[in-house]
C-alpha cells in the first residue's frame, strides 16, 4: 500500500490517542449520537465505515444489525478495532486500505458508506469519492461529516470562552495544509487540510453524486446539560454533514 500524506500522521497514533478519542466530549456526546441518529434504522444494511479509526461507529452499527466493513489506513487502528469487535462478539470485516484504493472490496456492495470526520483529511479527495461511488449500490448513500470549512482552518481563529465564542476568518478561499496535533495532550502531529465548500461540492458533482441533504447540527438542550461546553455550538456551527446519493444507473463519471 502506497504512502499517503493524509495517512502518515495517523499511523503514529497509539493507545493514548484512542483513550482521548473515546473520552472526547464533542465526539461522544454530540457527533457520534447525531451520526447514528442520522443513519437511522440500519438493520440488514451493508455499511462501509471508511476511515473507521478505533472502530467505535462500526461496533455501534454492527450491534444495531448492520453488516459492516471497517477500513482505515492505520494497521494499528484496524488491529485494535478487530480485537474490540471480537471481544464484543461482533461480526465485522476489517481492512487496511487507503481511502482512494479500496482494492479487494467488491463493486456495488454497500447501501451506505460512512465517512465520519475524514474527507477533510484525504490527500486525493476525488480519488476517494470515485472509490466510494464504485462500492456503493445504485441508490446507495454516502453520509459524510467534516469540520465546517467556513469556521475551521489554518487561517481561522477562535477566541473567547465556551459561553461567548468569536471567529475571525483571515483567509477562506485558498486551499492549504498544515501540521498540528489532534489533541492538545498529544504531541504527535497529523496533517490538516482546508478546502472550501465549493471544492467539496464540485468534487461531489464531478464524481457523479447527487447532494440530497446538508446539515449543520445544533446540540440539544439535553446534550448541553451533559456537556455545557457544547453551548456555543448553538450559535456557530463547527461541523457539517452531507448526504450524497449514487444515482441508479450512475457510473461515477461527471
């Protein structure tokens, strides 16, 4: 498997990163519940969890009755995810692959592809989208979330506390990549990428997808009670979700 700049940083993550991911309030109290609710009833569905990380979504989906394939570029994450699935007696297939080269995974095999917080990391976005198009069944859907490109990036700064956030955007239109640790308590950097909304949408269209939904999730009052740090997300969106459909008879050619 070739080395991909978007994957190199993730391959150095370890148990410390997994522990932080599994205790991250934004993920556990907000993004994961929202994503699973958005996917709805998955019983009997074939789902590809692309960029699965430690496998949390895969385990939730398998426990809910889906047939799940988990894919990540990090062999460490896949080994961990496979061990956890075995511990929980869940039948999940695991693969180490770059997102733009899903070799060995059959065409038109999935009802849904989940890309939770990973498209923003892809070095080859269109290559990834073409592979997703290839493995989706006709009428199948890609559910993808990213950090909101209007409000998060190298040239976008946040100030204030959790009750009064302000955002300053110095440069939105220029694609850029930079290195920074994913969590403040972990000193191992990963590569971050900034793409504009039009970069994403033009790539979706070029690869043959129809955009069927877009949401900027707002935390519920119950979520804010559990984690007051979510309060400011009622005013400024940090996350963006897309639902994209593979047209019946579509071949992914834009």
